[in-house]
C-alpha cells in the first residue's frame, strides 16, 4: 500500500487516471455481467409478449460467409433455427431492456464513485443517454450480422443462444467502455472539482 501512496504523491495525475480507469472497468464489467444474465432470459420473456414479430431498419439484404441476412441499425431479423425462433422484435426489446437497466446501475456508480462529479445532473444524464444510444446502434448493427452467422454455424439452440448472448454482451461491453468512458470523462470532468 505504501507503494501506491508514494506513487500517488509523486504522480497525482497518473494515479487519478489509474483510479478512474480501474473503477470504470470494474463497474462496467459488473454491469456487463448483469446484462449477460438478463440476455439469457429476456428474449424468451419478450417473445411471450410480442410473439414472433420482426422489425428492421433499414433492412438491407446482405450475404456474408454464404449466409443471407438483412442488415439493420435498429431491429434484428427473425429466424427459425432448429425449430426455435431467434432474433426479431423480442431480441431487440431484450437488448434495449438490458442496456437501460444496466445504465440505471452504471450511471450513478460512474458519476458518483468513479468521477466524483457534482456537476449538473440533467446535462450529464442527457449526454450519457446519447452515448448509450450510440452504443445500442453499434451493438445492434453487430448483432444483426453476428446472430445470423451463428444461427447458420451452431445447430444446438441452447448453445447458440448462450454463445450469442455472451459474445453480444462482451462486444457491447467493449464498445460501451470506449464510448462511454470518453463521454463520461468529458461530461463529469467539469463537475468533478465542485464541492457540495
């Protein structure tokens, strides 16, 4: 512990970056793990509510590795693989729900603990929300490619759903960490020095 205290005294800026980066990663991965758990059951839950509906935009036909699918920034193609329906509106709603609930946990942790911000909540929340929307759009574009390819390559429905959920969550977590950290570091910096 003396080493870290000595390092912090000699290099306060670097120590602050290590602290912020470490806390940001810890909180982000905990929230990512929670999202992964939610994505294990939410698609089936929403499928029970909305059925086998498909909703895609802009819905551009594409072929990759011999697999035909529709490219979309919003929505996921509905496919039947081995008698099990995957994707569709249910998968999109599951992703949105997991992201929203995850950010309800992540935002206050990052704002209050990682960045120790006391800045204006409204603008910070709004900008964090916009960054989260960007993450969702990037993630959705990834899943609209990833899911059809894994549907074609993995026949076992349980294994396929698990692999899709885990990889989607890890990729989303990685994209989110880069985008959200850059945004949070900027929006929380102005209020970080203000005291209550």
